[in-house]
C-alpha cells in the first residue's frame, strides 16, 4: 500500500502520526478526522520533501493543534447516541428520540421519529446498548445487502466471485474487503449516516474485488461509476464526526 506514517513533532513533548497516502488527486491537502487521525492525501507523483516542509511549517502545525483541540472538545460534548429516556440516536442521518420502558419482553420499535425500547432490564445501560445494536444489525444488514445487490451488475463483466456481507461494530473504519474470499465487512455504525454515504462505502469495498489497493486504477473505477465520489467522501467525514466514537 502506498502509505507512509510520518511522525510530526508539534512541540517539545508532543508528536502526532501523520498518514501520508498517495492518491489519484491533483493537489495535496490535509484532513483530521474526529478520532484525531491525521491524513495527508498527496498526488501519485508528488515529491515527498515538499510534503515534509508543508507539515513542518508553523502554519500547518498551528492548524493541526487547533483542530485537535476542536475535536477533543467536540468529543466531550459529542452528539453521539444517547440511549437514555429522552436522548437521541441517529439512523440513516435522521434523529430519533429514545423512549425506554420496562417490559416482560425485549423489543425495539421505530415509529415516526421515535425509538421505543422495551426491555427486561431497562435500567441496565449495557443491556440496552446490546439490545439496540442487535436491532440496528437486523435493520442494517438487509439494507446494506440491497445496496450491494444493486451494484453487482456493474461487476459482472469483471468475473468477481459472489461477495458475502458481514456487519459488525468497528472502531476506526467504515468497511473492509478481503479480495481472496470476497468477504466484505461493513461497520454497523455505517447505518447511521446517509444513504448516499452508505452507497459510496459499499461501492468502494466492492471495487476492491477488482482493484485490491488504492492505486490510480482503483480511483478511475470509482470515478466511472460514482463521479462525485470525492465530494461524498468528504461528506462522510463530516457525518462521521457525528456518529463515530
Ligand atoms: Zn479501500
């Protein structure tokens, strides 16, 4: 993989890893995701010394510090799933209000913009979280499968094996693909972002069945079937700020 991790010294006792990735783009830029992962996508033929100079400039370092602080603060007061009575959760980029009831049987129901959780252990936070994750999974998997099936005709002529889909909570990525077994794993939390972003992630992973790495061919393929994929990628970063934790 065309990736390099550069250790950037911010101050005397603070350094941060910066992921430098070669991509099919025209200009390099820098981004920080809410989990404080710093990535610098650079053009395929970019000379690396320019990048090191860019990273070590006072301006860049200031920008990094500022954003690290911003995200750390946002994390503390994050709009993440709040599975308590009156709290809110996000599903497909919409907000739902949570109601929890003690009940003989466990059940989770979406009605309008309300989420009702009936629970045998209504006071047990981790039990409620587990119940909700199970619910998300039963909703997300057929949804993801449908999106995947929609894209499959594109791949017919590339003679790829029939992909299988797995859904589970992941900490730091939206999805992964193992080309040898055609196994695609998607982050359960992907169900919280918009349909457009879900489509992008699934097409991205399917494309790996044809082009395993992130080389130029890979991006040309994405570009062909999703011309605005870069825009969606950025949107995903923003939405992720609200749902990934
Ligand atoms: Zn990828």
